[in-house]
C-alpha cells in the first residue's frame, strides 16, 4: 500500500475515527470490510482530502481491553495496552474483590498492572497505615502500590514516571478521582480535547469517548469513561483462576484436574492458603468472584 500511511487511533466513534500520524490528526472513515478500530489501534489509512482519510487496515493487536455489557456482549475499549493502573480511594472506598477483578482482567490479557491509592490528603496517619497493611500483599505478587493525591499532587510525578515509555489505561469506579488525576497528568488536556473536537466534529462529546493522549514525559495515556464497573462473564472459571497467578504453582497438585478450589478434597490451592503460602484474603476474593459470575461453562 504505497500510498497509505501508518497512524494510531486516538478516538473512535460510530463509523469514523481520528487517526494521528506524526502529530497530525485526520478524521477517517471506516471500510466495512476492515472492521471497527478502537482507541490505541495501529492502522494503515489513505488520505482523502486535507484532513480526511479512509482506514484501509488494522494492524495486528497485542491485546484488547474490553468489558461485557449486560447482555454479555464484549465492548472493546482500548487496544495495545502495556499497563493497567487501578485507581482506588478511601472515599467511596473499595473492596479486594474489585481490585482482584481488574487484576484478573490484566492477567488474562498479559498486561502489567499497578495500584494507585488516590485522595491520601483525606487519610490520617492511622488510616494510611491500615490501608498500606491491607494492600501489602500486592507488591509481593508483582503489583506495585502507589499512594498520592490529585488534590495536593503527592505521588503524581512518580506515577507519571511509571507511565512513561508505554501505553497505559486508568481504571477505577466512579468517585475515586480518576478524572482529576488525569488532569494532573495532562495539564494541557483541555487544549488537546479542543483539537480533537475540531478534528472529529464531536464538539463537547469528545470527553465521553475513550481517548488517547501523549504524556509530557513520554508514553501514552488512554482515558476511558467506560471502565468503571467490571464484570468478568466473558472469562471461564479456568481463566479466572489463572488470573490469580500465585495459585498456578499449586493448582497442578490438586487431586482433580478441574478443581475449582472450593470445597474439593485434596485441593492444593486451599492447602497452600492454610499454610500461608497464598493469602487467604485472595482465595476468598477468588471464590467471591466465582459466586457472582453467572456464566456457566
């Protein structure tokens, strides 16, 4: 395709997408035969005017972050993600099950993950120590935990350095301050939204779409309003268990190959939890996730 260009989708909506090539934005139509690209896709596109074009192909994706809707249909939100940042806060609070759901999703896609506890300005010393203790097992599993505040900017520079060099997506339930955190990470976000609005013709509705932004210190950040609640109905029980990576060395020693790590006899995972090799809270979280997922395999 000698007359096509490579680019990356920064926002996709309906049958159109905004594609960036060398810092320039173009509004591109989608060929029906190509399928619909999502934010973060790498594409080949053909110019069809000064700032318009047609997407001719979508490059092979490393992964696609998607969530099922209430009819269990997967809704793709972002592609080619390197890091998922789970944003938590003391208000509205969080549960380990919610954290572990996001981690299961990350593991199923082979995406690195970390936690960012926002609103530390609302903690007193005892509350902070309690939160640190509650989350202490996650760094041991390879999931770093960062603390900070989008209000005071504590921890924001450290998080920005963490995001440099790859494509990251922030996830978290409503009320954790994700939007304020994005504004801290992207001081010129409103200027960029204006440029995207002009390129897409969406106007103010640009802020309701999953959008990719370049971070000042390197790396890209995908802001998705759609990842606030998370169901795992698109994963089967084996995939959910695999999402708890500390189970893997023990699961092979269970008596039954299809052990669900519930009340089966000679469950090596349950025994490992009793022996302290696996956190009991993680095992309980896994069991709770299975109990709340209704898809049967």
